[in-house]
C-alpha cells in the first residue's frame, strides 16, 4: 500500500492562487474551501506554497483588509513530489518534516495535484479495512 504511486491518491486540479493575489483574497478562498495550504502557480508552474500561518504573520492588526501580495509571504523552496513517487515517500515527508500538503509536479514543474497527510491516512485505512467504506 505504501509502494503505490502518489498519482493514485493525489487530488487532481487543486485550488491554487497566483503570486499577485492579495492575502485578503487568499483568506476568503481558504475560509470558503476549508483549506490551510494552497499551491501558488504562475502560468501552470509551481512557484510556491502559502499557508494559513503565512496569512497572519507580519499582519498589521489595524488593517481591515490585507492588501499584501502572496509573493511577499509565500514559501518558495517547496518540497514537492512527482506523480511516480511512492505513497511511502509522502508519508515519510509528512512524519519527518511535518508538512500537511505536498505539491505533485511533473518534470517541467507543472502542478499536477497535491497530496495531503489525510490522503495518505485514508489510503492506508481503506486498504486495511475496505468493507468499512462499501
């Protein structure tokens, strides 16, 4: 089960934001979609990752709406997976690095999906107890 490819469990066409989007826009997306991390793409290429933590760090509480751009606070050196990486590799990264979301990209750095820690847990659980979900 951990030797399967992440492409088998990844979320295709994840919600993304652009580097020029404002943090107020990102905040609304995260609230509406109930997400804590979003890949940042530009022309289909992964350029970073923004988290709910990024939204509030450095924010001036006096501001009603955060007009800062995503590029100002996003993480650029993102750890990523390829579609052929193993589910076990994703699990190891979640354990060792404490990530919650890992972007999945092809050789051209184009975003193909995301894998979350929940995806791995659900995959392992469903393999072990398949009748529970039938």
